[in-house]
């Protein structure tokens, strides 16, 4: 534990990144460095009611147990361009061997051209892959949930009236569904091109919506994932995680 603590402090000092959780290694397995990037993690104030119930924490505990260091670089309402400008360098500085990327909602809401989005996502993932990181990239949430998140863009106190100063694009249901489909195809293509592993969060949440509706996925504020919704997302990432990260733990 002492050694890992020193490593975490050194990484933080060099990169201005503070690990969300540092755990001691058990057994003879490797000590992993996990970084979460995206607008849907515990760095988002919408998820701070109980940080331990967020999907990135659930994934971290289940995937790495007590063998690894977790840097949560997720931030609210981030586009891929935001992450390229603000978090990529920090992520690279701690040399992760595992990275999760879930970035689409803010770009869809902001009306980012899918071609531009794909180019930027490819740039982000390629930079991480060149350092040897295994990258798990998730696709977009279903339109029903995209719509709920969109009404809360740049707001952290739950869903109410949209911020009049927001630059968000108000899409019709059909336009939103079309945008999500195009983005999902773009994300799948980028994953294939870069060697990232595609996490089909979209299908998992669609099945949950068909089985129990929005109430089982979103928290009471209507703009963040509930504990149940977070568990579904964490499980989707776990199912895609290579066995090499969990063996010999």
C-alpha cells in the first residue's frame, strides 16, 4: 500500500491529477492504472450524491478489485474536443494501461458534426493506444435518455427549464434518434480502426427501458443514472474487459 501510495502521489505531482481511489495490490497480479474519461462519470456533480454508487467506481472495484489505481478525469457536459484539450495530457501523464471512454451526449446536444466527432474521437483513442492502453469505448445512450440529459445541459441541480444561455441544440425526437444512430455507427467504426473495444451500452439500456422504463435507470433528479442504471453500465463495461485484467488477482 505504501508503494502504491507513493506512486499515486508522484503521478499527481507530475500531472496535476489526483487518483479517485488508490488500493493496495493483492496476490501476485499486476497493479493496473485505470483512467476514466467522459461526461458520464463521478467527476460529474450530478453523480455526487453517493460517489460509490457511480458506474466507474462499480467497474473499478469489480474489474481491478484491490489491485490498481483509479484516476477519474470525467467532467460534466464534455465533448471529445474538451477532453482532447483538457484531459488527454493528464491521462497520458499517469501512463494508464486501462482507459474507459464514454463521450457522445454533449457532442450530440451541441450539434457536433458526426464527421468532426469521429475524427476527434479517433485522435483521442489513438493517442491512448499508442501508449499501450487498452481502451473501452461506449456508444451513445438511447434517445429517450439523451433527451433527458439534454434538458439539463450545463445544469447540476436536476432537470428543470433549460439554461437560456446554453448553446445546446434542441432536436426533435426523430432528429435525436437519427443523430444517436449515426453517432453509434461512428463510434463502432472508430473502435474498429483504433483497436479499441466497443461497449454496447446503448443496447443494454434499451433492454432496461423496455423492461422497466426510465424510472429504473435514472435517479430522482431525472438527469443522472440511478444506482441500478450505473450497475447496468458497469456490467456492460465488465463484459467487454479482457480477462487479462482480472486473472491472477
